[in-house]
C-alpha cells in the first residue's frame, strides 16, 4: 500500500506541474493589453510602461513562469491587479474557506442521502418505489441550478418565515456554527439536489450489478443475514464507481458553484474566479485556478486510495 501511495503522490506532483504550465500559458493568451485595461484606456504610455515594469510583464515568458511558480510554491501568490493591489493569497484563502464550508455541508447531506436512496431503489428494482425515486432524482437534476435556488428561496426562506432562514448568504467574521448553518443550508440543499441524481443512479446501478453476481448467491446460501450481504459485501464493490463521481463532485463544489453562489450572493471561490476573468486579473485568476485544480487532483487521489482499500487487486496492479 505504501508503494501505491508513493506512486499516486508522484503522479499528483506531475499533474500539478503540467497543469501550472497550461494555466500560465492560457492566461497569457487572454486578449487585450492587461496594463491598459487595469490603468484605463486614457492612461499615458509612461504610466502603462511603469505598470508593466512594476509587475514584471516585460520579462520573458519563461522568467515570468518561473517567478510565478516559485512564488506560488513558497506562498507568495503575487499582487492582485484590482484597486489597491492587495495580496492575492489572502483573497483566495478567504474565499476558499467559504467554499470548503459549503462543500462540506453539501457532502454531509448529499452522500448519505444518495447512497441510501440508491440502495433502496436497487433492492426494489422495477417496483413503484424504484420508479418514484428514479423519477424524482432525474427531475431535480434536470432543473437548472438557479431555478432550484429561486424555488427554495421562495418556498422555504420566504414561505416559511418561522424558520428564519436568510434569502442571501452574506457572511461575516465571527459567525457561530449555528449562524453558518443558517447561511449555508439553502445553497447546500441546492447543490445536493444537483448531485443527488448522479450519485444515486450510479449507486443503484452498481448495487443491481453486484446483486447478480455469484458471490452474493453463495453468501445467501451460507445463511448470512441480508444486511451483512448488502453492507459488508455488495456495497464494498458497488461503491467503486460512485467514489469516482463523488471525487469529481468535490472539485465542482470547490470552484464550480458559480450559479449557486450568485443566486444566494455567497462569497465563494467560483464567483472570485469569474471576477478575475472579467477584470483580466491574471495573478488572481492563476491562483484561483491552481487551487481548484489542486482540489480536483487531491480528490481523485483520495478516490484512488479508497479504491485500493476496497479492492486490493487495484493496488497490486
């Protein structure tokens, strides 16, 4: 297992290195003159030249890449091009913390609910219960995120004032756990409804496939309780594809909740990335993208390790 872990960590490092080259190259291809965009169209050539010199935009691309990557690895993520030129790292870390809170609450709701419903649907395959679960899960997945969010705002936040849930998810320093949960619950439910159908259907398909295999029939013939057959043997193999979906979802929850964040006015990493694109704020965009890719890669690494724990044949090969 240790050798397997070392190999996967090495691949993670290579992945992040290649990704850094791609991110840097793509940000250099953004149209327009960044210096003129930041300072203003009416800025003098002297001011633009001074800006480019101050931020090292006149240096060769290889030197810019080396300086950026070295700074990123040592915690110096550069200065934002926005007003006042604040440091990029605190901006990203603050938004990342918000995104992690929302992702954690969403996963706590979505994963157990999806797996339980998927198992129930599989055990009742082609019955009315299976049909109802399948129809409802596919229906909520088919709704756009902003529609789901607006429905929840109108039905729960506005329609049930006794719950005292906010219609927007503005956050402040010093929030208690209860205040954070009040702020996060509606965005988390919206994200859960997006994930529910995918994880549920994958779990259902995996369980149905495993139930048809000979080892399940053998376990039942040995007299093992149905609960032991399902939770100790079937789920161990059926959840392998589901783990992949969950790992991909983690990356989406960190940086891909742009629509949900906008609906609830939640200050997450996704909206910060959109802001960076609109402003052509290259240092901020590079840092945000690297962080999101890191979480994508780390989530896939964790998925691989869970694969290896659940199925020893994977780590042996």
